């Protein structure tokens, strides 16, 4: 049957559509995700995570793609879609105001279980670490826009300290000359590659131990970020409150490193920090949308510590680093201290200091189904009444998709985004007829090194001695093998075997232990 002729109408509609092209997508954040199809205005879950979770979000006015009019049977649908699009554009041209605010609810949950196998030396130093299961994170986030160029995020976690805890709570103004976008509130500071990768979309259960040891991470402050015209280069810089390591006899109420989950800093001697990060795509294969790429970057952070530099008490100006192994189950107090559950594996103790510097370099690559990333980190701590303390760390990780998929890349954030859309979702055919799709499968491996020997340090002893002891100087090497199984884009199961190899200076020496851990994650 011959298709009805509509060439003249098609040409008219095409010409009118070209004159009234939809605006370019507006990115509300450096960790924006691609816009969902079939949506007029969408705030997509990010995680790109992090931790977008959607820590960073895309608000887009992009229209869904038109069907190809050259394909059989598509011409009529093409004309109908074009006509509807023109009606919407003509309505906008007549000055019909948009409806504000635009809000979208997002969230995710991570249910973890871990089994610990310790050597005698490990039990002597860390105690008998209990096996456990629990919700590592359970987050809800409202993201949206208040005007064409004003966006916001309010994200809370119901599974960690604060109950609920403040995570990404900010407002921002976009499309500014010179600055690009300015964000004010609590957010992840522009520091490491792993830190800017959403916790929803990590290849492993936790960020690497070097990140935990050195990255200031989420703080109250102000940040500007932008990308180049070709989206090959991104940069961000910020000013924020350093935090205060305040010992209350059990743990730290506020912390210099990691999250300020209460969104609060109380002290007459507040610290101030600055951070900057930049990255560049040396190579990016446009036809495959980043299936082949090479990324380089780096950053610097300077922090003046809060607290009283003349005090030796709980309000002293001190620095403390206490990473956990790359898995956690249990309860955390403010400042990342464990109240119950997985303990800190090494600990610098409370070192009196005035300032610290934190440098890092990064490299990452995609080569088809294989991906790789590596960072080197160094903190130099200006100790009060003692020599400068040097604390280095690094990690390297890689992964390979057995089912042929590849890692995405987020140009606005400059990070590999391990949120995968399987070629075939996992589903069954029902009633004994087998499996219709197996989802996406990936094998991953990581090695981490952290040096907290802290040569020349004179730490202040805590009021009460916790278990494990503080300080607990040493070097941590850790290897992880993992398997990731995506049922679909929003659901996955992960398994990690972590072999932790701390070497302590307190007489315990080499004290290895193993963790066998799994996670079930759902996001929306």
C-alpha cells in the first residue's frame, strides 16, 4: 500500500523546527547525567551519585529525538511529533511562563553484609571485628530548579550519623560570566577523582582507603565550576570551613577530614580551606561516546586548621586521619569515628598542627570494555613544635565488562561514571521457561597504599584509650577483587573480597585480615 504523500508538509515542518530549535541543556552540576529520553524537563539521577546520588544533577530542556523519516512507516509519526513540538515552541514564544519550582525526588539504598576473617595479630590490635549486615546508606534527595538558572539539592541520609544526616544541601546560580556556576551550601569539595565519583556508581563497595585518609570531602562552603566550550576540560575551585577535630572522650564531634554530617562547625578558632581541581580529556572518541578515552587531572588543597593552637585539651588545633578498610558495617559517630562495627585500620592520632597541604594527580582511561584509573596523593602537615609530617597514598583500579558494555564518562565532572545500562536486562520468562536476559557482568580489581607512619609526630593522647588504640601508626596495603552484576540500570549486586595488610609500628607488626562482603543496591 502506497504511503500518503506529505513531502511539502514535511519540508514546512522541518524548516519551522530548525528555526525554533530547543535550547541547549542546562547543567545544574558538574556531575550531571545524560537527560532521560521522552522528557520535557528532567532532573535525572546522577551518581552521577556522588555519593548524586544524584549528588549532581542535570536539568534539561532537551526534546526527545525525532524518529528517522527515512525508515519505513516513520514519516507519519515524524510529522505528528514535529507538529506537536512546534505547538509547544509556539506556546513558549507567546510568552507562556514556565511553572516554578520544578522538583524531582530521587534516592537509593545500599544493603551490605560482611564476614571478617582475622589473623591472631589482627585480633590483638583491632579486637574481634564482628560480622554484620545493615543499611550502609539510605538516602532521599529533592533536586530541581527555581528559575531558568537557579538550581537546588536537599539530600539526607537515614542510615549514618545524625539520623538523618546532611549530605548535598546546596543552591546554585548557573550561566554566570567568568565563574560559570556558583554553588553555596554543603557539597563535595573539588578534590579527588574518586571523591567526585558518585557513591551510587562506584566499582567497589567503598571509595579507596587513601581517599578516606586524606580527602576533606563534604563541607560547608562556596564553589565555582565550569567547562570549556568543547567540554574537554573542566575545573572547579572552592572556599570552605576546614572543620575541627574535637575529642569528646569517645570520638570526634567534628572532623577535619570526611563528611561534616551534622552540617555544623562550632569554634571560636575556625579554620578556612581552599581547594582546586582540574581535568582534561587528552583523547575522547566522539562516535563511540567515550568508549575510548584518556583523562588526566590533578588538584591542590590548602587548609588552616580550626581549634586553639595554644591548647592541649579537647579544643586544641589538631589533625587526625583514621581510614577504615574499604568496607564498613556498623554505626558511625560524627567525624567518621566508629561507634560500633568496622574499626579504623590505621590511625594518626591527634597531631597538633597549624596547616596542611594536600596534592593529588589522576589518570583514567577507557579502552572498549576495559577501564583503568589511578591517583597519587600526598598530605604535608605543619606540626606545632615538631617537624613537618609527610603522609603519602595511592591506589590503582581496573575493570572489564564480560558482557561487552563500557564505562560512561561524565564531562561536566571529569570522572568515569560506572553506572551501566546493560545490553540486556536481567529477567525471567516465567513458569520454568528459563532466563530471558542476564544483565551486565563486570570483574574489577584494586590495590591501595596508605602511609601513616607519621615519622616525627608528637600526638596528644586521647582522654580515654579506645580500641583500637589511638594513635595506631602504620602502613596499609590493601587488595580487592570484585564482581558486579547489573540487573538493569537501577539495580545491581556487588561482591568484594578485600585482603587488608596493615603493618603496625606499635609492636604488633604485620596483622592481615580478610573481608568477604556483598551489597544489594536500588536507586531511582
